[in-house]
């Protein structure tokens, strides 16, 4: 496994991040724990979760089942206390976790309460990377940074990150932190894949400018880039939503999977290898439901894609045309 610094911070993390969103809901506890054991064995030291993971029905707008996935990870830590020191642990705050008017957002009240709840569920005394799951434009940045800085002074949080921020949200967060002599965010977790490259317009350049490492979520676009045509032919189930996307993107998917066959690697491996070629990307999140899904991407950091291959990939999955404003103006 290769390691790199998390943005401009000094901490080293693996080039793959283990995503745990499926743990407890899609994947049972025994299998989830086995996957975490195997991830450590593979050299993956970067684990990502969120206080809202493990909900039923995946409804974002209402209070969630509180912390099922965090609790599962906490029991895994408790079973062998040596595991905690081997993991750079990331979780998130923002989502609905409590009923009432203060059950969501990034107020100091919410950050403090949700941090204490996450620490209890995770059975740890600190969170290595505490990420704002979404931007809260109703809350002043001075309040947000004071709340995070209090947690840092207390030793409960080490680094702060963002998730699903626009470029100007990242700039505002960083500038406000700098004005208050704070480190500010060290990472941004955004949706990023070959077929969803919108962040290349403004989020990528903002992260590069301010020194944030990018942690892409859904780098396989919910399985679309992981050999979905072959899986469909083999009779493996896919959702109605994926079926619609397959039909809409079938010509591109056929070219994509044909290219991967010629390269001698699986589509999932090539998609992740493409992402690792971007120097702003710290670690794409892999969210395995099964052990096979985890082990199938173990050596993606060793795959070299030459200039001709990268050009072919861009032809199949064109991005937004570069960075703003050159993508659409002079």
C-alpha cells in the first residue's frame, strides 16, 4: 500500500480509504468486521464513516436511526484496543440525528452534541478527521470554527474536513479560518468519478490552492463503472435507477469496458487508477459490501496508465472542459 499526506496536514494516510456506509445496513456485523480486519492487513489505515450511516430507507430529510455504523465500528475497536491506533478515523457531522429544531446543522450546539455522541458510539476518545457533511449557510463561520477549535483544544478532534462543499464554500471556510489564525479544513470529500467530473471546474482548483486533499466518494459511480454490463449479462441484480443509467450511457459503457479488457484490468481497478493519477486526490473511498469487492482493488495503486490511455479515457468520459473559467470563457 502507498501512503500520502492528507492535504497540507502532516498525517499519512493510505491511497485508498475504506468507506463504511454499507456496514450494518447492507453488510452484517460479522462480515463488516472481517472487511475491516482485511483492510488493515492490506495496509489501509484510513477509515471513513458518518454519524448518520446505518439508517433504514436512506431518507436524508428526517431524523436517522442514530449511529448504527459508528456503533458497529466502536464494537470492533473495543474487541481489540490495538486497532484504534492503527486507524486514521474520519466521521462526519451535520445530518439529522435528533428531533427538534437543533437536530441538524453546524451550530456550536449541534457540533458539540454530535461529537460527544460519535465518541461514545465509536468507543474512542478522539476523532482524527471530523468532517462537515454539508455546508450550513445559516450558521456563521466564526461560530463553526470556534466550536471545532474547542474540540481540538479538548483533544477530542485532531483535524477538520469538509464534504459536499462548493468551491466558494471551501474558499470562505479557509479564509475565515486563516483570519482567526486556525489551520482550517485539510480535506474535502466530494462526489467524483469518471462520469461525474463537475468538481474539476472549481472544487479541484480551490482544494489545490488551499491545500486540501480530495477524498472522492462513489468513485465507481454507484457501481456503474465497475463492469456493470458484464454483471448484468451474468444476471446479477441492479437497481431500476442503475438500469436507466445503463441504457442512457450504454455506448460509453461498452467502449469503457472494452478498453479495460484491452488493458487487462477490471473496470473498477482502472477507474480507481485513473483517479489516483490526479495529484490533488488523496484517497478515493471504496465502500465494499463484500470481502471480494475489497480484495479486488488491493493493488490499484500499482497500475500505470500512459498518456495515450488517459486520452482514450477522456474521450469516453469527457470532463467539463477543464477548470473555470477557461472551461466556458477565456
